[in-house]
């Protein structure tokens, strides 16, 4: 059963940096971060804000077709960003070595994690973005 750690109200895009800073603080000890939310809820947009908070200077974009993008933090640590929306079977993620990424000890940010559920470790955070208005969102962090 999931335990809620934090619920944030994000009234607009201007509030994203502050929300990303709070999420960064909640990451302690977690390397697998799953992002849930309907299409257009802002998963990639939030990951961009979190990336800036982690000191990633590269442009963050959705790896919808590549499945995974690698970025580097200010401390030169890799961050892996996955988008499994287009997968039909977890075996496709196994084909790119997803389990090795998940076991690497480095931060893995995963959009559409339900498509690879059998591959995900139990020890993970789930961030659920819910649309509450034209530019507002609720973000719930669960363990």
C-alpha cells in the first residue's frame, strides 16, 4: 500500500521551481522516481524543472522515441530519463537494458512506469500529477 509523503499544489508554471526544490529534498535515498499522470498533465515539464534543480544544464526533452535520455548533474552524475508511453511490452524495455539502468544507483526518472511495472524495483517514489485547472496541478509523492 502506498504511503503519501507530500502533496503540493502548483498553481501555475511560475510555481514549478519551488515545487521542484521541494521534490528534490524528498528524493533523499531514492533513485527510482516514477511519474504518473494523464497525457498532458505536465510530467515532462516537471522533469525539466527538477532537472534545473539538479543542476542539469542541457535541454531536457521527452525521450518518447529514444526511450531513454541521459543527462549530467552539476556534480557530473548521470540522470536517466525514460518515457515508456510507446511500449507495448516490458520486454521492449528489457531490450534497452532498463533493468541495468534501474540497478545502477543513479537517478532514473520514469514516465509511464505502468508499462514496465514488472521491471521496477519495489523501493521507488511515485509522483502523480493531476490536472486541477488550465495551468494548475496537484503533485502527490508516494512511497
